[in-house]
């Protein structure tokens, strides 16, 4: 894709990298979107009865100069939700699973949005 717009609102580059879609802005803002299958680690205790936490770390397709904002959601399986944390080069996804049915889902589709400079 060529340059779109003018000034700081111009998109200077847009591309895909694996399951990521990336958009770079003239202002220095970077946006990344991910949708795909994620395999989570083994269960660890959450401190709450019948709730376990699983995790996955995913490398970002572009390096950020400061910690970006990240949000994530998973395709609903049984009873779970996800939380995203970030560094300048990776996203940590934490899946909270309630009950044995949800805890047995090790691979799940996840959507991630990341924005920052």
C-alpha cells in the first residue's frame, strides 16, 4: 500500500506479517492486529476456587519504542476470558478458565489489537 493522507495522519506503510496486520503512521504511531490460533501453557492456580490461569507469549511483528497498549479477546469456548500485557516486542496473553471443560481447551482463537509508538 502506498502513502495515504498527509501530515501525521498519513499511513506510510501497511503490511501483513504471519497472522499480524501492521499499519505505520507518519506520526510514529504503530497499530497491529492479530487473529489466529494460540496454544496456551499448562494450568497454574489463580488463587480462586476452580479457576486456573493459562498463558501464551506472542512476539510482535514490529518493535515499539515504549510499552504499547494491548487488548485481547478469545473466541468463547465454555467459560473463559483473556487479558493482554505488553512489552516493546511481545504480548503476554493470560487466559482465565473456570471449570474443567474450559480448562481442557489448550488451543483457542484469539484477537489482539496493539497500539503505540
